[in-house]
């Protein structure tokens, strides 16, 4: 049995609750929320919630499902807001909410999903759980501010990049792991390693995501290739290509980035894509692997069990994913 088969009945519960939770008195907000829910998604965050929480007490199973649902709602809200900020037409090959509906509806839908996420876990009686959950929402919001502030801003430092991807992705995967564990009272001495595992695998995951933005194709991505740089976001694969001493056209690449705006010709974007594929990918893979190795170290500190085996399986799959 692989982790998908093991988690299937639990994910089915999460999907059912997601459908129930996004019911609204406003038909247009409900339609926009359903549009986001049905646009696909790998349910990565619920998987981490479930595998971490299933290590704990089964009597708290309903709390675990609520936690998985609420963290996916936060993720959905962040996607709606990200697409609005970047003016992205598509997400996973489906029209973004602000295109399918309008920008006002997109903003309200994001706010609605965040509110539903909080309301959904309101009955969980665990102070530290709620402190962690609310801090996660704040960090995700700060991540959106970072993303807006960094658009078409070059250079950015390595630490700026790491802070951005932590707030954009890693913080929510870290929260998924630790809140899943908290919701079922997993032993206190395991929480540190669960949290660290979530952080490091989240960083590794986003670095790979940034690489795939350059190396994959539009059909697989469900959006244009190199949509990050088209929207003015400098990510590590591009930084690595510019810093690569063996890149004979690094000065030309850097010149284009310094003078980049949304009206750049497709020819320039094609040059950037090919150069990054040639000179930025190896170092990006190495950086992702370094974070993945740290994640594996903390995973290995957890007690043995089938959930640990499945987390290791997901860990390995994430490193070699193509979308």
C-alpha cells in the first residue's frame, strides 16, 4: 500500500467537509469558492496534516479532519489572492477567480475562505494550537505583502528569497505538520522534529516549484512557462544562473533582468528561460536537496510507524516531481 491508498478514505472526508464548509448565503461567493476548490490541487497540506496527526490519539480524529480542511482553505485563499496580485489568467489550466468572476469577487472570496478556515476550527480547545494557527495566517499575509513589494525588484538577496518562500509555502506546510500533530495530542517531544520536518520539506518543495516554472511546459504547469519572471518575481534558478561563473551570457541576462517590465518581448523571455535552464538548474537542485536532507534528518528522529514510512515516501517523491 502506498501513501495515496492509505490516505484515500481520510482525504475523501476532507473533500466532503471542504464542500460543506464553503456553503454561503451569497451564491456568487459560493460559486467562486467552488470554482477554486474544483480547479484541482494535490491536497499536499491535508496530506501532511493527516500523516502527522494519525500518529496521535484516534479519539481526536474529527479535530484532525477539521484541521486539514482549515489549512487547505488558507491555501486556497492564498492562491486566489496571489493570482489577483500577479494578474495571472490561469491556475492549473483553469481561469483564475478574478478572471472567471471579477477582482472584487476574488478579494471577497479570499477573505471568505480565511474566515471559514478560522470558524471551522473554533471548537478545538487548545490554546497553543490556536496561537500557531493565527500566526500562520499572519505569516501567509506577510508573504503576500513580500510578493507585492519584490515585484520587478532586482537585485534581491539570498536571505530575501528564503524569507519569501518561507512565508509563501514553507510556513503553511510546517503548520500542516505541527497543527495536525497538535490536534491529536502527539507527544510533546515529537513536535519539535515534526515542525522542523515540515519547514525544511516546505522550503525544498518551493525551490523545486521555482525550478519547474522554468523547466516544465505550459500544459503541465497549467500556466505560462516562467510565469514568475513574467510577473516580476526573481527566484533562485534565475539568481543561480546570474551567479554562475561558467555562464558566458550572465551579463546579458542580468541586464535584461535589471530593465525588466511586463511589456518585455517574448524573445527576451525565451532567452531568459533557456539561459536559466542551462545555467541555473543544477545549483537549484542542490539547494533543494540540502533542505530535503535536513527534513529527512528530523523525520528520522520520529518514532517508527506507518505514518513515518509514508512521510518518507512523500519526501522522496517531492524531490523528483515534474509538476
